[in-house]
C-alpha cells in the first residue's frame, strides 16, 4: 500500500489530518519530527568517527575493534523534536459570507480544530491569531500545549461574527512568529488586493507556510439572467444589478485570472495553496499535506 493510500485509510475517513515536514526541526522539546544535529537518543542514523562526535557514552566497540586503522567510532542518532504550529486566520467581514448556512470562518474554525488535534497528537504546540484590522487578543493564543485552552479559543473563533474592514493584521502577525522555523497555516479568502497578499507572504516566508484559500462561490451561484443586489461585505456598500449570461461569464473569467495570479504569487514565496470548496475534504487535505 502506498504512503498516500495508507494515510487516506488511516486519516481521511476518521476526520484526522496528518501533516509532515520537509525540513528538520530545531528546539529542545521531544516530539515526532526529524530534528537537526546529532543526539544521544532518537533514531539511529550512522556510525561516525569519535572526533566528529566525541561522546564516550555512544562508543561502538564492535565497529571500533574491526577498523584496521584503529579508528574509534560512536553511534550517531537523529533527534525527534516538536515544532510550533500556528494558524493565522483572516477575520475580516468577507469571511462572514455563508454557503449552505456555514460561513467561511466556520469552515476555517473546523480546520483549526482538526489541526490543533493533530498538533496535540504529534506532541507539538499550537497557536492561533485572529487577524482583522488588528489582532483580536480575546480570540488569539500564543503557542500552547494545553488542549482545553486551545479548544476554547477555536470555539470562540467558530462563533465569531467578523466585522473588520481589513485583514491588515495578517502582515503584522509576523512579529509574533519570530524565532525558529514554524509550520504556519494561513487562512483567508484572499479577496484583498494582490499587493497586500504579497506583503503578507514576504513577511512570513521564513517559515513553512501553507496558504488555505476559502473559496468564494457567490458569482458562480448567480443566475444567468435576472435581478440581484450585490453587497461588498468589507465596506457594507450595496448596489442593484441586472445579471446577464455574458456579464456572469466575464466575472467568472476575471475570478479565474485572479486565481492564476494568486497561485503564481504563492509559489514565489511559500507553498502552493490548498483550496477549500463548499466543504472541507479531509482526504484531499491529507493528500496535499503528503505531496506538497
């Protein structure tokens, strides 16, 4: 059975996500990820000359006695360490858009809950910052291993009615992520200007960043012909419009062009994005996390 198939069988159907790292963790707390450097415990990696890792406790007498040049050898291990996992969540007003009675923010909250559970299972710490015009301190949490506290913050996020007129704090949140490399999930519909997206990505690109795009189906759901009222959730402005098939197709083409430009922007700074449709597809998510 392939690695992807095994992950689907183990995680996809049970609502469990499994993230993996392509880099070696740094830190002092034990965990489940490959760490940088050598250690006295962990997974056996190799036998190396004593001069490279002078530690008599790891001396391998059998290998040393067999060396024709009298070289002493020690066992080198690869440490297993934990990492800090963070969620940066856009809580601007556009995240209140609902489809099938679920807002984008509720879907992001569901994702964060599964992510926090995965971090707890892996021995990692989890932190969350709710980002509007400023960081909402009452719905934010620095890296933490207390499962009850994390669950409370995620529950508050899922019930929040977002009203902020911007997501500027996604950029300033980079100041809270200083230090060793972290795994960062960036949640947004990314409907703000592309220049702002680029600034956000540049600010946090030193970390392993996974953009999670909450798709917007408001245009696709419009009729091919009819009358409708359009609302800008960020500004609250509304206007009456007559929808025609040609106008709808032009809007859909503009959305597709924007999507292509966004994908190129993500690829330049961080990972390719994971796009969430009308529901969170756990199987597709686990496949993405394994293959990214």
